[in-house]
């Protein structure tokens, strides 16, 4: 008997000796049981309600039940998750319920008046209400609240005792600015809403809450300005969010992938931000902000392409300087997309387009390189992407050193070994620097992705391939929409009023209206006539030395005329 025959026989014997897998019977999951009994109300029997909640939640060591007597008479149970509440608040609640206030006669409180006596006379808590449904009691405890069940009372008392440690408000890491606010969103939704209301103190601020996720039950806040945001836009945002059916939402990026218009496009149709001032500025233009509890990123809809090369500090500096900086960003954006493919097309197919001296220098630098230019560029681009990703994932103390070592040592070693030419290293380095100039990370990532097909087209068809690739990208951008708004607005379709804040930024007093692409009910942003009337007046130079005079070494110099009632004399107090 050969080895193979003996191996097959042993395998057959082992397989026959094994018992078939037994599929366990399908059991009711907790959230499914809640859905089946969502309308069941509390009967008033304390033991029955406690037993139901214990069976539903299962064996959890952080679930606490404290039995006591309300006013020393009525048996009750206090239930919560110990990791979600503050023990000091629980002690205060127990103290107020076990003894009661002096003005309440504990012996005369009947069971039908017990709820009013607890909520309105005894309980020292800012948030307290009565809940009749068992589902509502369980959901409130999962949110960090405390539930109190009393024997004979057909409803539970729910008290807000949520206390979760959170990180402090700090400067956003992904959106660094030179001049602007240093506050950024954190993971707590209530804190994020407070940061926005602090900057937008108007009664028109509206917040609509949703719960998305069958298991996580994540709170989602939709924020907008009443009278500024289009009502149909708000309704469309709410409809898209309500249509999301998923077991868990852990970050705002989950919702972004559900509500965007084109799911196959590399370009983001929803903008995200960590900055409260940026979110408020977009609300003032008529956009809608979406926030998720547990995520420090807010979503901004609708979104147009011009937003991705704009920064918050563009509105804190003077318009002439900002216009120049924006132009530099647009040049860097185009540079990072097109430069590698143009280099490959010119070197491989059209070297006559470059000056003779430079062509000789390039040919001398490429002497001895075994690969064509398209392979060089692709290898270097892939290497830079790997290096960039490694720099992001490494600890902060090591990431900076790795980037310097990767750029200097690896690049110089590749050139010295004759693997790539120096001009290729320069082209890839300039392309990488240009991608860093784009303020929005997701937009820069889309351009980095599109560089590779453009390089392949350039290596195959030359400049014709580059032009075909750019035409396809432009056609795709023209077809994109974000909640019905064309992606290239206000350039296409053209609107001069909205163009004042695209590639160049006009002065504030010249941008008197909100962008009409959002169809806001209130387009007036600045009272243009009164502002222009004030600007046309001559400036009042109050402290001009020709008017108020000047003193130097106790000698009056340049004293104004007596008509101005000023002699440049003593100004001391």
C-alpha cells in the first residue's frame, strides 16, 4: 500500500468518526425581544419587572440593583449601569427618597400620589420623568440614566444621572490654522452642541435628534438655522438618515457613506470638519450639519468642490492675501494631479516640447536607468504612498523621523544605485508637496488615487492620454451632485454672486448675499447700502498729528489750528 493510499484511508476513517455539526436553535436576541414587547407596560409588580429586566440584560457585573424603601414604607428598586453614572448622584437620590423632605408627611402619602410626591417634592435632580413602558426603562438605563421601580406604582421614575469621562476640548489635529479658533469637537454630542450654540446665540438655531443603529442606538443631531436653511433640504436630510438601517453607527463616516448621492465616485460629496467655527459658518450660508454622538467629526451638506481648497483662516485675514493663498492652493491641487502624468508623456513621447539644454540634462540623468519613465514614476508614487501611510500609523515620536529618513536616505540611495533618475525623484517630491497643500484630506486622497490612471494613460498614449483622462475627470465632476446641488457650483452653472467666494475672495462688504445655489429663504447677509455708505465717507483720523498736535521734549510741534479747539497741550490725567 502506497503512502497516498494509506493517508486517504486514515482521512476517511477520521471523517467518518466525526459527528456532524449541530446547529444551535435560534434564540431570541435581546433587541429582538424588546421589539416584540415594545408596547408592554409596567404592571406595578416590583418583582416581576425586576425579573424581566434581569433576564433581558443577562449576567452583567456592571449592572447594579439597589433595593430600598421609599419614605420607609414602599419597597422599591434603583437600577443603573455603574459605569455610566456618578455614585455621588446616586447617593443623593437615595438620601432624598429614603427620608423625604420635612414638609412631606411620609405616613400620609398614598400610592396614587407617590409619583407627584417624589418628582415634585422630594427628588433633587435636574432631569426626571415617569416612564410606563418597559422598553423605555431599559433604553434609558442603557443611555446612562437611573430607573426607580416602586411596588404598586404602574410606572417607573427615570432620572438623568449620566456621567462619562471625556477628553478635554483641544485644538483639532486634522485642521490646523494659523489664525482662528483653537477649539475642536470632541466625542460627546452635548459638548459639541454647546460649542456651536456658544458661537450661534440665536433662537433660530434648530436641533433635531434621531437614533440610528439597531444595537448602538447612536444619537444623531441635525442642526440648521430656521429661515436660512431650505426646508426641503432639511426634510431630505432627515429622510435619508431615517432610511439608514444598520446594526451600529460608531462614527459619522458610517452615515456619510449612506447619504451621499454617488457611492462610486472617488470625490467626497459630504464635507467633514472638527471645527465648531467652520460648522457655524456653513450653517450661516444655509447648509445643514450632521453630528453623531461618539464622533468628533461633523458632516456638512450640501458640499461643492470649491470648499475643499478653502480654510477657516481665509475669513480671518484680508481678502488680498487670502486670494493669493487660495490661488496657490489651486495651483498645488492641479500640480499634484497632473504633474507626474505630464512628465511621463513629455519624456516618453514628446521630448521636443522641452528646451534642448534641459532635454540633454534629463537624458544624461536618465543614462543607465533600466526602467522606462512610467515604471519609475509608478514605483516612486507607490513608495511615497506606503511611506505616507507608515508615517500616519506610527507613533508621533517616530513618525517624523521616519518621514525624514524615507525622503532623504531612501531617495538618495535609489538615485545612487541607478534605480531611478534624479528628475523623477524631484517630480514625485513636488507632487507629494502639492497634495499636502490641499486643506481637505479626503479631497487630497481622491486626487492621489486619480494620479495612477493618469500616469498609465500618459505612458500608453502620451499627451492624448492625459487630455482624455482630464476630460473624463471633468465630465465626472460635472455629473456629480450633493443633495441636488451641482458639484462644481457656482462655476458651473455660473453665478457671479456666489463666485465671490471661490478661487478669489472678495471683501466682506461686497458679499452681501448668501449663495443662491442653496435656495435659502433669507439671502440677505449684509445691509449692502448702509455698509457702502459708511465706506464711501472719508475716514475720521482722530489722532492725526496735524489735527491734535504733537509734543516733543516739552515743546509743542505741529499744533493744529484754533478752529479744531486743540492746542496739542497737556493730555495728562
